[in-house]
C-alpha cells in the first residue's frame, strides 16, 4: 500500500562491502576518507550519512521533527563528496543516506547488512549537556555492533 | 597462504600499534584484536599498563603493587610474542583521572599510528555523566583509535570477489 503524500524511499544497497565509512551527520574528514581507502585496499567501500530525525513526539507523526529539504541536500552533498574523493583514488564505492532517530543503531545495522569488516567513523565527541542527553554516537555504534566489525574512530586531531 | 597475504595487505598500514592494558584477564579481547590487526615481521606492538596513583591525605599511594603492574605488562608481552609479534611493554604511572593523558603521552613518545583500547568499564549512563577514558583518548588522539568489543565478534564471511577468500591468485 502506498501512503498518499509520503515519499517512497529508494532501494538501499545491500551488497557486501569491506569498509563502511559512516558519519552521524557531519562532513567526512579527509583523514577518514583516506583511512577507509587504505583499509579497503581495492575492495568495495560503502558510504553512509545519517539524516537526523529529531525526537519521537510520543510516537505520533509530526512533520516538524522530520529533517528539512536543506538538511537532506547537505547530507547528499557530503555523501557525493566522499564518493567522488574515493572514486578518484580508484575505489569501488556506493553511498546511502539514512533518516533515523538513532544514528548509532542504524550505522551498526547497515554495517551488519553490508557485512563489513571495518567501520570508519569521524567522531566529534559531544560535551556537557549534549553528551548527557544524547550520549556518544560512537559508543552506541560500538554497543550495537557487538563485535561484528572493527570500529575505527578518527578524532578531530587526526 | 592466501589468507596470510590478505592479512598482510590489510594491516600493512599499522606499523606501530599502542595497546593499553588494564588487567591481563580483562584485556584478552583487546590482545586478540591486536593479534588480528598486526602483521608478523612488520608491526611493532607496544603495550602500556597504567599504574594508578592517588592522593590520600598527605601522601600518594598506588592502587596496585609494582610487582602486580609488571606482571600485567609482562603477561601481555608474552602473549603477543607467542603470537609471533614484535612486542614490548611499559608500566607508566598515572594519576587517577589522568589515564587518558598518560596513554596519549605514551602514544606520542612511541610514535604510534594506531591506538587500541579495551572496552570501556563504565556503562552508558556512567559514561554520559562522568565521561570515560575512551572518550578522552578519542577526543585528543592524533592517530586513529580502535576500541575492542565487549563481546567477542562473529567472523564475517569474506568477499566473494576477494582472491584471497576464493583461493585463487
């Protein structure tokens, strides 16, 4: 059944990849792209960027919590840039954007689906109140991966 | 043979790995991860064990004896060397709450190109409230950081197109 007024999502890639280059919404750093290429070493790389859905609105549909077109375009641009950079360096690469409330869980889910060996993530650790409320995406990814892949974190200063 | 070649290809970028050892019993998963990442003959592994010191009254005291701390480091080195890796270890004094700084200083001195940490002791809520060594290391590290999983991972099937996996070269 197709719901009226609702966009139909594109089919998500499920082919196996060696490395998942993931971002919780921030642009991919050069160091992360470089590390993903090194780890892949000619095998396919999957690029994933998270489009954040804000809050849950007690389970009720709320268009105000959905990401805006501008945010979607930003993520599209991030993924496109990462793909073009990886392709320029001779990698086989595909990309996807996932709209989700729980970034960590979705990244881990994609890593399991794509059967990757490594997940490379940029981390900009949250501080203060944000850390208290939202927690760390990298922590959640590690928890949800449950050892299915090796999580490599690229910090701000790498 | 082909599997060995793949392993060498994948991990050849990790020439100097620094691994932080907490206690030997609890660090087995971390050491296993390092053994998987390191390449025999290429990678040098340096284990660091932080001997915590705390100020109590007017004097400093260490939470574990010198002998215990040495044992942790030596056990890690023995385990790594038995796996055929070039390994060394150091016991480093660290003030309580300054463990991340000690690990980072050691990584800088050693010139590590990868830091491997064990799973964080603090659970989700405690880490959110008080932070964790892992978070601090990731925040300030100048090289990539890998965190060992709490539970041992299930091996993923290799890529079908991978010559090493299919056995053809």
